[in-house]
């Protein structure tokens, strides 16, 4: 079945909203943070561990899975859920972002049909089109598929961005027409960069195509400022229907998640919690903590005393520091568990605050402590 | 308290024996396989996962922990058990093997006092002595400490080996005199290379020093043949007391474990299950399986249908192959779980066979299938 969003509570003092998302694999509360499993695994973690963190939707990546192991292999496994052993909802991105970001320093050719580019694995020439992206996602059998969009750099000028927004709309229509999986929902993506009228135009026209949900893209590219991101949300949100979920793509800094929630976003994803974990860093209420720091050498307390994650219940900063400094993979794994749980818990607390019309206060207090 | 070995059943058709090892952290059956946690973690795994595999004693490495994070840090944590969150028994090796193997291609100077060598991390000049090795192990507070021994190469001639065996005996005595941890047992190590009379001499003289257990060393160096290893056991075992555990150091190939058990060995350790896992390989009853093999691309069955490990209960060969081929750490983690459980289960099955006086038959059938 298609997902169904239900708005349960609108915060009195902001656009923040509390709701539920009914999926093929259960009903989950929003706002939610979605861990990223690019290659059909959230790096170093099992899906049982994700469920222990109270995960809901998780992501997988169309571009990467298309190249390896291929959508055919995953279809023969019975779809992504069976392949990666996850009985929760899965969202696949369209591959659009990867085509543009992985091919960043390489030649790529954007034409009306799609994007010609070279595989980041072996340099093989490839063409990804809106139809092919949807066909791959149909076969992956995720619960939510994303439209194939162009992701221009933050520095793109108005003329480029206007043409790009129009092409993305034509691609969205083509993808929707090609979509053929009744149990899979399809989201449209609002683009338009930093230009208010282009964001409005993109939102209005995308909504006319009637998707199951809407995401705001082009906010997590290199070179965008936080203000650009917040403006992009502000410019787009007013034109999105209240009865559909809104997804801010690629955003996972705690402060940005709260800024997004305040503006009416329901869903977030980001590789940040696992990426900073691999570099020895942890999210904490007092900002990021670098476990490599010498001061943790004999700190036999958890990363956060009041954290309910597996890592904080079983391991100390001194031990994790030892693992990280020694290059032991278990260090990054333990930090990934903490960091993902940190973001999921942040959204859980945000939901409680919204229910009490206390979100703005909650957000300000969190940011004050986090950035102090 | 010191460990206590109890011999419960002597196989009628071989030297294989079934017994129990009482430790500070429970009583466990032998023969046993001991997973190796060099840097106070079995690579990629939590201690809860090790317990799920029915682990008993696990290893940690004196040399590595001395350099990082230091025995002082671990002592301040409350010892190795608290530091790494393992409430099962821990054995620490002496550092002797590492001094010789890691410094293999570097200058080292073996003198009566100990071994002068350079750190493999930063080239710092270090001196490890029998007393220092024991002092470090006392502070690590493992349940079983090992004597500091010289580990000559397999190619050493008789004269070198004779002098080395005598030095190792003097070092064993010095280490025993320096040992000061009442809850920690201390094992002596039999050396002597491929020479029958030196193995006998080493065993007889080591036993005179009255250790809590005995290990057979110098069997897992580079360049030793399997026959050399089996002979080394045969030459040593007759002189070891029946009421003390016998530990074959560094051996973890399934066939070698069974050959060791047949000859009267109670304890085994090896990095093999985690090392081959990192390279995409699994132990199976039909020999090693390379998951990178193209034939597993769409094999949606577990590594072994009848395996009770977490990996085989949740994941398919096709998925693990995808992870391994894509360089995802989770692949090595899932294979490590399977491989360690495989060796632990092998010893469990060996124990059942010994109880029924059926060990030789069990061994022959296993080897026939494994090497076919």
C-alpha cells in the first residue's frame, strides 16, 4: 500500500508538527530521523541494532545498488527487505544526487533524456534517466521511491537554476508515469536553490503532479550556508499540502534537524552520524565530542550518562578512545550506535515538545547547550 | 582464585580428553577454542556477541596493550574485564611471540635480561623482560597469564634451540618469582622446536617449576609444517601432568584443532577466524568458502544451513558477498561471527564425541568432509 501521513498535532508557536506515517511495515511517529544504508547496510550495523535504536524508515541508495549488486539480484532475493533482513520501511533515493556528487570532478553530460556519466567504480559509461531510476526502485521494492532530479551546485546562477527546475519537473512527470509498483510510494522533490520564486514555482508545480510525499532538495550540497538551507525550506513549505509528509534530504546536524522541524519538516536523513563515528566523533548534548582527545584516556564514564543507547550502557569513553586511537573498527561501530540513537532520540524529544506546544522552547534550550 | 582443571573423561581410543576449567568467571568445558582480542576487543565484535557464540576464555595481548593504552590505564579501569566489558575469563599472552614476530625484520637483541627491540608503532627502543611481562599481566588482571618465552624460528638449528630452551626455562623461573596476583593463574610454555629430546627436556623442566597449566609453543611460527606441529605435541604431552590444562598456542585451523585434541590438548587460540573473515572467507564443514566467488551472487541461503550462529540465522551468502565485494565492514563482522562460532561448535562436538569414546571416528569423518 501507499504510505499515509496523519497530522496529529500542530505546534501553536511554530510550523513544527507531530504526526504518524503508516507504511507497509508499521506506523511510525514523525518528525523522524532516517539512518542511511547506502549499500543496503548502515555501515558496520545489523538491522537488529537499528531496531534497538528505535529506527523507523531507513535509506538505501539506488545508484550504488544499481551498480552493485544490481537491482536484478535484489529483486531475485525478494526485494531490499529480504536482501538486507530489515522488516521496517525503506526509502530509496533516486540516484540523482550521487550522479552529480560522485561525478563532481568528472565529465558528465546532462541532456533532456537523463544524465550521461561514468561509473565511479570502473569508469564505465552510463546513462541514468528518470524512467530507469524509477524502474530500478520498483525492482528494489522499497516502500518510498524518490523522483530523479537534477542537483545543481549552490553556486548555480538564476538562469541555470530556472532551466534546471523546469527540467526536474519534466523528469518528475516522466518518472511518475513510469512508476509501476502499487506497494511503493513516490515522492516529488522541490528544487530552486536560493531563489524564492523558483522554490515557490517548483513546489507549486511539483504538488500539481500529486506525489505521495514531498522532499526539499538541494540543501545539503557543498558550499551552501545554513541560512541558504533555512531559506530554501521557508520558501518551499507554504506550498506543500498539510496531509503529505515533508522530507528534508541529506540533513543531519542536530541544530539543522531542529530548525527543519520548526519549519514543518517531518523526515530527515544523513550519513553524518556514521561518518563522524568512523572519525572518532560522538554527538552529545554539549556538542560534538572527539574521542581521540587525550583527556578521555582515563575517563571511565559513558559518552553521555543519561543516554539509553547500547554503547553508553556498556562502554566507557576510555575504552572507545582506545579502540579509535588503535584503529579498531569496533570503535566506529560503537560510536555509530550512539550517534544514530542520539538523532533518533532528538526527534523523539522534539515530538514530545510539539505535543505540549513547547517545541520552540525545547529547540532554543537544546541549541544553547549544544553550541555553548 | 587459581584456575582448576578437572579431567572428567579420557577417550578410550586416543589421548583426547574431556574436562572442565573452573575460573574466576565460571566453569567451562574443554577442549575449548579461545577467540583472540589482541587490543582488548575481538575485531569488530562486542563481548555480548562473543557470549552469544558460547565463548569461554578469550585472549588479549600483553605487548599490544602495554604500548596502547598501557597497563596503567587498564588497571585504573579496574582491570581488563571492566575495561573491555567482558565478565568471562581472559588469558593474556606474554608478549614474547609479538616481540619476535613483529620485530621479525627489525633488529632485536636477545640478552639474558630480556629482549631489546623497537616498538612497531613508533620505533621507540624498548626492553621486555620476564619480570616486566608478568608485572604488566598482573596489572591487566587477566585470569591466566603466560610466561615470557623466546620464540625461535622453525629453522633454528639444534645448538641454537638448546640454548633457547634453557634461556626460556630461566625466564620462566624469573617470571614465576615475580608473579604477584593471587587471582591470576600462570602457565609455563614448552619449547624445543622440532627436536624430540629438547621438547622432552623443556616439558620436564617446565613442569618442575609447577605452573597452573602448560602450553606448547613454537608451533604456529612461519615455516613450520603440520607434521612438525603434530610431532611437537607428541614429544611434549607425555611429560605434562594430567591434572593441569594443556594449551596449544596460536592454532586454529579446524583440522589442526582436531589433531591437537586427539593428542591431549585442552585449549586453542587463533586469529584465523577473524582474519579470514576480513578477507571474505568462511569456515564450513566442506572446507573454506570464499564469499567473493561469483557463484554466490544469487545464493539466498545461509553459509551453512545447519549452523546456529547469528549470521546464518539472519543473512544469506548473496548479501554477505555483496558486503564483502563492496568493502563494507559489516561483511567481515558477519563472517567473524560465523567463523568463531564454527570453531567453538567444533570443540563442542568434539567434547560430545569424547564422552562417547567416539572421538577418532568423529575426527576422521570431519577431516574427510573438510578436505574433500
